[in-house]
């Protein structure tokens, strides 16, 4: 996980626009839809689960912008729940409810 965080900081350094905003660019799903996520959310347990799935799928040495293999609709729901301050347990239940559909079958 430490290598992954270092990699994210390199991406942020390369993109001072995002670094100044304390945000991280993330591509989601097959559509490669771009989301700009507050860097503080990266420590949330549900987001860590998404990051771990990304690391399993693509490894820790991804080049460029981080890519999460999750359907865009599911990611949008997770982001909205985080914005609203939904309890971590409820967020895990949300991801579990999409367990078959959330992560793309790469």
C-alpha cells in the first residue's frame, strides 16, 4: 500500500493543477470516465477496498492516472454516500450489494 500511495503522490506532483486542489484524478470503468476525488477520501475504508481492487487488477506500478475497475454508476453512488457522510458499514453493504456487478470482469 505504501508503494501505491507513493505512486499517487507522483501523479499528483506531475499534475500540479490537481495537487493544488488536493484532489486526485481517477478513471473509472470501461468508459474511463474521469472523476476528480478529494485526496482525503483515499483513506476511507470503502475507498481503500476500491484501491485494493485496482491494485489487484493492474498492479502497483500503474502508469498515469489511477484506474478503478468499477462500474461508473456504482462509483457515483459510493462517492455520493461519502459526500453525505454515510456510515462505513452501510457503504460496505452498498458495495456488497453490487458485488457481482461492481467490479468489471477484466
